[in-house]
């Protein structure tokens, strides 16, 4: 089993303040789930829009918006090739 370490108080950190302001607790949960998915692989995780939506229990447009927001906040690196999204943690 893979694992990742995150600091105590991450939810109250300055880095996540915009995410919590925009998406509240649901955004934090989605971000943590993404980190779990990313921790299970040692390279960027590439999936179709539909696969990301299923992974995050959402629709593909909401996932694209959320991942774009995370990329703008430098929380994640997201590459969109028009068919799939490759995501990794900086």
C-alpha cells in the first residue's frame, strides 16, 4: 500500500485557503482523494475525463473546473490533451 504524509493543519493552511473558500469541505475532500490517487503511482496519473469524473464522484465538467482551479492555485499540475487529463502533485 502506498502512502503520503501531509502536515497537521493542512486544512487551515494558506495554501488551501482559496480551495476551501471556493469549494468548502467538499473541495478539501476531493483534493485529499486526488492526493490518495496520485500517491498510488510514482508518475503523473493519466485518465479520461469520464474516468476522473467517476474517480471523484462527479461529472466531467465539474472535474475539469476543479482541476483547473487546483492548477491555478499551484496545488496540482494538470495537462489536458483534449482527450485525457494527466495530473500530478508538484
